[in-house]
C-alpha cells in the first residue's frame, strides 16, 4: 500500500532535536531559578543528563543558549498577543483579552515570569543586554501597535497599561509564593481564575478615562 501525504505518520524528532529540547528545558529552569550569571553550562548539562561540554555542540555559547530559551518561551506568546490586538473591537476589549492571555501564560509557565523579573531587576549588565535585545526582537511589533493606538486614545496610554499589566503579572507569579505566605500557590487553577478577574478588571478600569473622546483608527489597528 502506498503511503500518501494525508496518511503519512508524523516525522519523529531526531536524537539531536530531542537533545536540544532537553537542554532548553534544563536551561529554562536553571536560568529562571538562579539567573544567567549563576548558571553554568556544566550545571545545565548535569540537569539535562549530558556533559557540559556536549551543550556546546548544540549551542556555541551560553548567550546563544539563553537567547534560544527566550525564543522558545516568548515566541508563541507574542504571536497570540498580536492576534488579539489585531482583532476588531474597542481597544479596551482587546487589551482585556491580552491581559487574560498573559495571566494564563504565566500560570502555565511561571519560569518565564521569574526569568523576566530576575534579569530585568537584578541581572548583570550582560544578562540585561540579552533580555533587552530579545525583548526588542519579540515585542517590537506588538509595542508598535500599541504606540500607533496612542493618537486615537486621549484618555489613557496603551503602553502604560501594558507596562502595568506585565509588571503585575510577572511579580505575582514570581513573588506570590514568597509574599503570599506558606502554601500560597499562584498557579492553583482557582487562584488563577481570581487573579485573571482582578487583572482584567484593572485593565478595563485603566482604559476607562477619556473613552468618550476616543476615536477608532479608520482602518484596523493603526498604520500598516
């Protein structure tokens, strides 16, 4: 029987691809827990079950590995957020949807929130440079959309709303277990639902002022 494209089995990852994924998972955990500077390639190799020198076969430098971790973490999220912003409807509704997506993402990947908060607040100049460059690469288009909306919304600044939301989400899922007391788990589904409601209500309230004077862009979300 001839195998057609519709009935062909999915291609299985190669051993090299599986090893790269294992390294990325190990690096994500250690970078978010310990920071860029305190994490060695040897430590990543041990957690991945390989020699530290073998990591260099797949990633030439620690910086290259760190950038790959950031790409893996935030690439899909940025695509989802842009799709939400690109939707029709009032900007406050779209920002509420973006906020909810951020909360759900951080609940599923708290390591991402820890990594961002750690490196942007207490990381070395090298780590901050890496995060800054990766952030610019991933968020540039999304922030451009928010910037283009400024002219149509005199009562609030979409970029300010974004900064408040990102800061609150990262802090909640990073520091929540510490400041919330023993046993506090911000990733508990019930707690995620509560936090989602709080954050979406906050987002809408931040967008409330001046909405009577706001005007929607004539074509979609700003200039293309």
